[in-house]
C-alpha cells in the first residue's frame, strides 16, 4: 500500500508531505483547491506521461516521491526481483521518485536506480488502480466492455492464444499479398532483376573469397620486402660469413677452454649449444618459408583484376563489397519468388487454411469461456449495483459470436453490456439508458465484483460519486468503506455522505501569500472533520445544528448499527 507521498513544486503545490494509512481515506476541499493535483502526482508515480506545464511557476523542476509497503511474493515484489531493483536491506519497501525538469527530460528512479517510463508503467499497474469520471464514461466503449469481461473471467491465456493464431494468419496474408504484388510487377522490372542476378551469378563471389583475396594481395604486394628482409635475416642468423651461429661457436670454444679452470662454466657451454640450436631452427624456418612462397607477379595482376571487378560491381549496386554476397542472395530470392510464385502461392494458401482452422478453434474456445464468464459477471455486478440505491437494477453481459467474422486478435465476439434500472423494463444497451450517476455506480460495482487477490493494493476513486446524492451517496460511501477493509482506498469527493464514511480524512485548502497561490493538505482532527462535513452540506456560516448533524453522520458511519 501507499505509505507516503511527497510533492514539491507541482502546479499550485509548493511542498506537501503526506502519510497514508490502510483503510478508506477521503480527500475533500473546495472546487479548485488542488485535489486533482494529488491525482496528477499519483499518476506520475505509476507512469502517466509527464507534462512540464505541471511544474510550479518560477520553479525549474518538480519532484514527486512515493513510498510503498509491498507484500512478499506480490506482483510488485516479483517484478522488482526479476528486474533486480529490489532493496536488499528492506525488500518490502519500495521508493519511487519522479523528476520533471523545465529545461530537459525528466528522470525516474525505483529504489534509487534510474529506470525507463515503460518500466515504471509495468510496476505501477500492480501498485495503484485509478478510477475516475472518465473511467465511468469508458464503460460505453465496446473494447472496454470486452476487456472488463476478459479481466473478470481471467481469460487472458485464451485471448493471447487467439491473438497469436490471428497474428499467424495475418503474417501469411502479408506474405501472399507481397508475393502477388511481386508477381504483378512490370515485365521490364522483372527483366532488369534477372539481369542483375545473372551479372552477380557471373561474378561467382563466395562469402569468404574477398577476405582471402585481400590477404593474398597484401602478401604479394609486399613480395620484394619479404625476399629482401627475409634473406638478410637468414644471412645474419646462419648463412653469412659473420653469422650469429658462427659467433656463438667462437664463444663456446673459448669457454670450453676455461672449464678446466672453473667447472661451473660447463652450464654456459650447454646454454650456448641450446641457443645455436634455436638460431639454426629460426634460419631453417625462414629458408623453407621463402622457398615455398609463390610470389608470381602474374598472380598479383590476377588478384588485382579480381578485386577491381568486385569493387566495381559493389559500387554499381551501391553496397559495400563485404555486403555483395548477401545482396546477391536477396536478389536471387526475389527472382526465385517471382519465377515460382504459382507454386509458392499454392503452398501459402494451404498454410493459410491450416492457420485459419487453428484460429477458429482458439476463437471458439474463447467464445465459450466468455459465455460462461459473462453470466457470472452479470450476476456479480447486478448484486452489487442493487445495493447502491437501485434495487431493481439488472445488468446483462451479452456475448454475440459470429463464426464468419473476419480474423481478429480479439476473437469472433462482440461484447455488449445491457442495463435497466427499473422493474418491468427490459435491459437495453448501456450507452442508451444509463445516466451519469448510474454509470458511476455501475463502475464502482464492477470494481467491487472484479476485486481479486492479485489486484492492486491501492485503489483511487476520483469523484466517482458524481451524479448521485442523498441516501444513494451514503450507500456508495458505505461500499467504499467496506472496500477499505481489503484494500487501501483513496477517494476524492464533494459529497458529505461519502466523506463521513472515511476511516481517515484529508482536507485540501488553497491559500494566497505574497500574490502567489499555494495548496495545503492536512490530516483533519475530529473537530476539524466535523466542520468540514458541515461545510460540505452547504453551510456558509456554520450553525450549531449543522455541526450536530455532521457529528451524527460521523457517528453513524463509525457505528452503522446505531441510530443518531
């Protein structure tokens, strides 16, 4: 769960350091006080794209830092271990730091290590789920409704299998289309392609030939130096009148005459004998190497002509000489593809038929799984919605399968949510019948119904109670409070009935100092909370009755079985 959040120089927030607790926390304040900035800050922590416009006026950078407590073996903990970003000293503590810089790119750190935005998004998905008014509206989109069903039924393996099968069909289709386009090319282009291939065929350049030719050219081009310097070295070592071998013989003879005077000099004689043997070996190696060398000038001329032909052809085709064999292979493959297109098309058509058959099997299995999950999904969501002030509400999840539908990574199904809030009225498409307030409650019901053990530990609701009031608002608040028993729940709200249900209450205030605007956030005391609840009910100048009513609301929320 989120343990702390520190914000510096973000929009109207100069500096805020917040500690967060488990349970249900409400955040309230006047319109424009800066509540949305807190959502922006949380978004930055889980990987939303940064906007330098969020940097406070007059500052050169903004910074958001969050600390999380994560569970052993949780998705977040597993990800950190896999990425080698876990803290060895405190493996269950996670620190994320995000910097926005006015003059350059921002920076992101996980446990002190720089990371990419993609990495942060991967981790953020397992830390916090954010639900707002926009999420409620997205319920009207067909792809969102499909994703909700697949998430609820945990159908991602079946969906991925179908997507992979569809990708295989599309890959074959692309190959077929490319082959048909190639076969339909201008005859003049085909003739030119055949000419290019014939020209490269005639060159007969193998993959390793160029390197061998260049080595031989260097050796033959240096033939004069090899003969001159090699012969001179041989003379110095052995064959010359005053060679090293002869000088060693003279030295050995002198020392042998001294051995009778100093026996230890016998070791020097042995060493000279060894040196002479090595000198003789070196001289013999030189002799044999020079005698074996083919330094034919005609061969050098042939190699230079061959290299010139290779370089000319490479320049003509605008490739490097070492790329010429690969380029030749590519042109040959193009020509072969055109000349044997009929046979290849037949083979590809057969492959496509098998791929489509495999896709249909995967898609049919996905359809069956969706049909089973749809019934459970509708029942679970309806049960929750009916507790949110709509006792006669009914949600249906309709799975319409078209076996003849085009190949799609999402399968053969169209998913539609139908809804009715009134008894005796048949469910109709959600987009046609649901009001804003009903969408908010349906969205909340879906999150409650779909809550799983592997869901994010922190859930943020940004004014999801928009469009409701009165007793319904109280019920929604109670639901959020119950949700806070299993998850850390943060909720920005304008409704006193929802705010009263919070385990914790943060007040957001906007102040002006020296002509500048500042946002402050404070953890409200019991007395301050009573005043805030009273203000939210519409009190401009609070009276004793307003405060008593607010106290009663808080008391009922804390002790739902009592009356006040």
